């Protein structure tokens, strides 16, 4: 009998980071107008640092009012607006800053971050590209552009960008993790495992990298190694996903009782986790606890009425309890939900 044991999808490190305001400028011997503009600018920087965002905007407004071509003031006002969730205003300020100074790599990067935050992936990717044209050593721009390519399923393109990010910043743990995920999507499991391992060596508290390593080792049928990786993930941070995935590896290794224990820990942390209920049901089935298995499948279906594999699995348990009508009804429902394996079981129902 075939059981569908589900693990969580791979976890990307692709995380959003805010820009940092440019440094203060020294008040120079410029004309009085520029001198005052710089004072307001520096005051805005100080207020930003103390998280007085409204006050910072007021000061940058004053600086721009005194010096309409003060590109850094536009840029930093954009950063403050972004922090204040005024993404449109931030993009407008970044654009004005670039109109005044097209060589500012960080301005393009920050605008790319803002565009990404409103799901303008094409615009963000374009700005990341302009960032690295102006600063080929900008590791984050390569990394974030690679993240967008990953999301667009251009895994080879993503790997190329993650490669470049790592060349520029050899200790870039997040880039190693995400390059591993791209390799995993291309079924390069050895390459993925190597990258996940490197990520965990560089950042020993990266729980999701340990989880990703466990998942790819499970793909390689290295269940002992997978369990060890999930152990490490759980040492860093207790997680229902890691418990579910470790339980799945233990299931694959034939340790069904230990799998039940992990799935139980998963649902204690997330009581509406239908996947873990289905998986615990499958492990109980292997232990010949058919009523217990049905109870778990019932819960999985209660939480997710479209869970085709839970219907398929529940049908198997019902069959062994001699509830053929119930089994056939479940298999039929599984087929209706797109589970092709259900058709094989339905053949017995028609005899």
C-alpha cells in the first residue's frame, strides 16, 4: 500500500532587509543656504537613528527646501518613508535622487527593495541589475535578484546570481542556503546538500538551513543523516515543521513509533496542522493501529476538506476494518480531488 507522507516545502533564506541611511555630511564652508541645508540633513540622520521618523522627514523636507538638488536628502527621506510604510513616496524620492545622481548604486538597490515590497518583481530585478552595473561588488543586489529568479522558477539564473553573491562575499550563508534550494529544484541533490552544509557551517543558528539539509538528505534516502540534520534544526529552534519533517524521515527509516511521537509534537505546536495529522495517521497504520489512523485522517480532513491524500489513506484503513463501503467512498473522493492512485483502489470497488 502506498501512503503519502508530506514534508514542508523547502525554506528560502530570501529575507527582506532595510537600507541604512547614508552618513552625515560635514558642514563645510559652502554658501549659507547649503550650510543650513546640511545642518537639517544631519539632524534628519540623527532623528532617523533614534527612530523619530516623522521628525526626520521634517528635517529632510527643510534640507530639500533649501537645496533642491540635494540628492542625498531625497535618498534618505525615501528610506524614512519606506520605514513608515509609505512605499510610493519612498520610490518617488529614490527616483528623484537618481535623477540628480545616476551613479548612486545604493539608490537603485533601495528602490529595488521598495519595488519588491509591492510585488513589482520586474522593476526590482531591473534596479538590482543597475545596482551591480554601478557597483559590481554589491553582494546583496546579486542575492536579491537571484531570489526573484528563484521565485520565477529560473533556477539556473538564480544559481548564477547566488554564485556571484558568494564570489563577492564568501561568507554569505543566506546565499549558500538559497543556492542549495535552487540546486534542489534542479534535482542536483549532492550540490544542494553541499550548499546547505556550508550555510550551516557559516551560520550555526540557521535552523531552516539544517531543515533544508535534512529534506535533501531524505531525497537521497540518507535517513540517518536527515534525522541528524533535523535534530540540529530543533536544537536551534523548536518548530512544528522540523518535527514533522523529522517524523517523516523516521517513517521512511521504518521507525514508526518514533515518527508518531514527532508528528504528535508537531500538532501540539500547531493544532491546525493537517499534514502532520495525515502523517501520524500513516505511521499509526504501519503500527496496525487502524482506528487511531482513521481518527487522525478524520482530523486532517476536518482541517482541510480538500486533502485528497488523507481521503486516500483513510480509505485504506477503513478497508482493513472491513468497512468496504466507507473505503470506496473515500477513494472516490480522493479521485475527485485529483489523486490518481485512488483509481487503482476503486477498481476493487467495482468488482
